[in-house]
């Protein structure tokens, strides 16, 4: 513990370092701003950040509950496949909604949401890939579809509705 507290703070310009040097610099910084603590098993060394250190503040930021803005955000899982769109939840409240779109099909698809003056689409989604699209939705029913092949995917059944209900 005395050894760690004697280490000077480490400041490095990460832009000038290679990937391996950046990793070494991060490790050195983490160790320099940490204190040793007891491990539950003999032979292991656990490291805990000093309270008030930059490293401790970074960990605190990462582990704090999501802020009020993000708490209002809803996530809707969407599954695309050949000639079908499935929504895990087809009814959400207004506000920021993140659509997690997974292509479970065997060919590329595009996800588009349209309505209430909104028209947003993703880039083509490769098979077995996922893309997130966040949109701010007002109370209304939105059409979701795949616009590929001049609308043929939509005509073949790749269409769904997402209802945004006003909160009571």
C-alpha cells in the first residue's frame, strides 16, 4: 500500500502512443490512483480506487443509475426477417424511443419509421446484425417497413404499426 501511494500521478498524451502503450498507460494510471485491498482468496491482489481520484470518479460515473432523461427513453426490440417485421412492444408512450432492430433474415434489410412528419431509416442491416435507431415520437400511429427493392419488401409483408399513446 505504501508503494502505491508513493507513485506520482501519470499524465500521458494518448494520441501519440500506440495501442499497446495506451493500454500500459491506462494500467499504470489505474494502479497509481488505486490502493491495494484484501482479496478473498490468498495469492490474489485486488485493487480499489482511492476515493476522490480521477479513476474512482470514472468508475462512479459508469456505475451510477441512468439519469432522468435516459430513464424516460424506451427500448423496443424489432426483429426483421424475410417478409416479416415483429415488434416486441407495438404500443409505447411518447418521447424518446430507441428501436433495437435485429435482422434475423438471410438477406440485408432496411428499417424505416414514418409518420407525424418523421421519416427515419437505417442503413442496410446485414443478416444477424443489430442497429439502434432513436427517435422522438409524438402520440400517433407510425408505419414501420422495409423500403428495399423499390418497396417490394414492404409489399411482400415487411410492414408493421407502432402506436404511441398519450400518457394519462
